[in-house]
């Protein structure tokens, strides 16, 4: 499950549909990055059935509000803004206020601690599910600001080995709230988190191959849930802002590029490798294996959807983000990352539910492949079929080729 801030509620809607069709589904490998890390940990730690875990996760998102993610009091927001300005004009002078982020996200730590029943230390439930055999591995990806590398934290069965690639590596651990908050720390808006002497931020920043953690952990069938809307060529060419782009538009495009675009690129690469492997007999594949992947995404632009709910934000916070130019763009990509408001979250869950229902045939083929047809292949690069609902794609790859 990928990132997108508040957009991760969309993933929950899709999971609810899957859970209603497969209430006792066991998912042995769960990976998450950014806000998707919250969903991944909740599923991995929940002791009940898949359906019970997903329904509890839906309640978690239904209870979420902006003030449970970051402090929205006028005094706090204005002081943070002033401190950033002072730091900028101080020229690094000794004694200038040090700012770690635009937002104080201490409420989110408390909220997740209560929902995940965390006391001190590890998150309960994960280790127990691994020991029982219900869970093989959980992986959360982060970006180290200290070293510049992508680090994927894994809590897994004993036989799982760590891996390392250029600027990417894994590390075994016992998951804590720090790992979740680090993976979900949107740059500049949320503060970095210190783990084992290094400072970590959002895992999407340096994760060039977002599908690779699941493949490294042994996945043979992979369901990927993106929060990125796939525009047609005509939609992509249509301007969403007039005149010079405001900061909100620039930041929104940057966030999309970091957190939402790479899954498509990774899926396209692995499908190309899949085609090559299918031309070879199994004995000539040099140990590589085919991994079937289905990539689900929204059938509507969640940024445009955010326009309908912007007025529900707390007044001071709404005033500040409007100062970034959110009113001058028709697709509120930046706002959609930060719009932790119940009506918007519920609407995204409903869109996710409908989108999953519309692709249930292909989901069944992935989840229960015996006697079912496989998902359709990826279209050629730069092309895609006309949208019927969320775009679903099937891809595969050899393990080593994709991991590299």
C-alpha cells in the first residue's frame, strides 16, 4: 500500500470490498510506505479475521480528524509560520529558532498509540501472528535523511534474510510507532523521526522500486493499491491552473512525483521482464520467478474531489493553505494529502469500495487463481485503454531482475 497522506483512506474502501468477499483471507506479506504504512501495520497486528481487521481499520479512519493528526490551534500554526520565516532570514545565525516541520504531529502519535494499543516499545500482535504462521513478513519503507538511503524495516519469520542494493537496504526490527511515523513523515510538513541514531522521513522519497520489498520477501502474487488517478491524454493536457503556478500547485506536483508515480513505472518494468521470462522454459530462467501483480487505482481524481471539502478545514489552517494558492488550482493535490476530515475520508472509502467491486472478477483471479482467468496484461508504454473504473494491471517479473 502506497502513500498519499489522507488519500490512504481510499485503500481502506478497497480492502473492505475484498474482505466482504474473502472474510477469512490470510495475507502473508504486507508492505506499506508513507500513509500506507498505517494501514499495513494495522492489518499485520490485528488478531482477528481479515474482515474484522479491515472493519476496525475503517473505524480508525472514520474517527480521524485534522486535529488528531496535527495541532491546528491558531497560535500554534502562526508561531510555526513565524519561526520558519525567522529561520529563513537569520542566515543560520546562532540562536535562531530551529524548525523541524511546518506541523506539530504529536496528536497523531497519541491517536495511533491508542488505536494500536501501544504502550512502551513494540506494537503488539505482529510478533504473535508471525509465530502462529498467519503472517510471514511486514515491511515499512523509510528514507534516511542522515545517509540518503532508502531503508525498509522488516519484521518477519526467522528465515527471511536482509537485502541490500545501491542506495537501498533492509533492516530487521520490531515495529514501533516511530517506524510508522517515520514512513509517513511528509517532507517539510511532518518532522523526521530518529531511529537508532539516524533521522528518517517519508519512505516514498528514495523508494525507486516500491514493489521490490514484497518481491524480496517472497511474494508470488501481489495486490498493489495506488491512490494516483490515471488521466487520459486529453485530461492530462487540460490545464488545472491559469497563469503562473502557485506554490500549492508546484508542491502538489512534487508530492505526486515522489509518492504516486513510481508504482506505475515499476509495474511497467516488471511486466517487460515477465514477457521475457514467459519466452523461456523454467529451467532456463536462472532462478528468476514470475510474480503476478494487480495494480488498482481510483476511478476519479481525488485532488478534484478535495475541492468539495476544503471549506471543512479549521479556519486558520484553511487560511494558511489558501495563502499557498490552493484556490487558484482546480486539482487540489496538495490539499488532498492533508484533508483529514471525516466527510472527505468517508467519500474516498466509498469510491474505493465501488472501484474494487467493479474489478472483482480480476481480484478473484488474483486471490483465487485456480480455475480463474489471469488479470489482463499491461498496455504498451505510453498507452492505456479507455477508463471503465480504476485501471487494473497485471505484471510479473523474475525475483532478482525486479529487485535490482
